[in-house]
């Protein structure tokens, strides 16, 4: 494949992701409305508010862009771009069908994890450059949260890699032919649940959205941002959530494997189901305290994922 074809496919993939993420905001609002016996978006694009995401995007586009006079202007403007770019880069390594992936390398899982962890740099830059104490406190809390939950996240990701004997997404998918990794007794379920919890904490989703905590931090590390710069942070959150849902479908649910439909259809169905499960958690539980968040990580998830990884390695060694 030529470099021109790669660029063209990358542009198409980027456009598709942005369109999907735009309507994921609509899906969440409608899903939350149904859970709470409300209607949700309705009037803009009647009868179901189909044009509401477009209206929201246009509103953010025309809002005034304000940069605080005492902020670090370069870093202040860099932070939202950094966050959204690092969120989008991970999709280059994720296979969307059984045979198609934008960047196919043997260490795809490792590269995806490494790039995803760079988001925290943008968050810290945003809090620091804003010259706002609330934003700085929020950025420090977010950094502590993301760095801490990286440990159980990576340990849970290693379980499918151990079962497949590879860090290549294609090898992991092929290893699930006939038996998805989530169906492995105990080990598969623990790895799935711990990854989901760690991904929610990394993605700043309730019940783990401590970097916002409106009652304490006045909207969090992005409090000084407005207009499209604020929209970039909002976009990055949903891109991260979509990537996590897609990763779950690939590592634990067989990705494109399934009867009757093509691989891409199965990836879409499984990703949507995982995303709806995340939304159900988002609109069903209350926010935890920062001390509870850290105790859950260091006293429960990290030891549990370590033991789970050891069990996965033991199972492979005994059955290899």
C-alpha cells in the first residue's frame, strides 16, 4: 500500500471517528433520558433530536474564545490539541475488521497503551497553564488518578496477550476463534471487569470523575477553557470512551469474529453494547471520594490483577 493510500485511509478513518463520536453524545443523552423517564433531545431535528449534536457543535464553534491574561498562552493553547490528538492516535492500531487496520505492527497493543497514557500530560498542562488554583488542583488529582489506574489497566490488558502469546491485535483475535477470552473461567471475567473499571477511571467517567467534581473544583482542569478549546476536551473524553469500548470488543469479545455478518458489523455491534454498558454505569452510580478511588486501586484492583495475570500465565504454561 502506497503512502498516498495510507493518508487517504487515515483521513477517512478520522472523519468516521469524529462523526461517530458526535452522535455518541446524542446516544448518551437519549439513553440517560430513558433511564430517568425523560424525553431527551427532541426539538432540534424532530421527532428525536437528530440534529442536536450538529447544533451543539455550531454553538461551541461560534462561542467566544477566551485566553486568561496571566496564563501561559502557548501551553494553554497546546493542551486541548495534545489531548484530542493523543486520543485519536490510538485508533491507528485497532483492527476494525478481521484483516484491515491502518497501522499493522507486531506490538500493536503495546503502542496503543503507550500512546493512550500520554493524555495525562495534556491534562496537567491545561491545569498548570490556566494559572487557576482550582484547575491546578484538578489536574494534579487527574494525574494521580490516571497514573495509578494505569497499573491495573495494563495488567488486565496483558491477560489476553498471555492467552494469545502475542501483542499483535490480529493474533489476539485469531486466538479467540471458537472461544472468546471473556469466557475463560474466572480469569477472563476478572480481567474484563478490572479493565472496564480502570478504563472508566482513566476516562474521567462517573463514578470516577474526580477531576471534575463540580462541588469542589468548579468544573475541573478545563474551567478556564471556552468555545472550541473546551469542545476539544469534551471530544477527547468521548474518543477515549469509544476506543476503550472498541478495545474491549477486540480483546475479550472476539472482535470481528461471529456468524452471519461481516467482521466490521460484529465489531460495531460489540463496541456499541460495551458503550451502552458504560453509559448504564455512568447514569446509575454516584461519584466516589478521592480516598475511596485510590483505595480501590491500590488495595483491590492492583493486587487482584497481579494474581489474575499470574493465574493466566500458570494456565498457559500448564496447557501449552
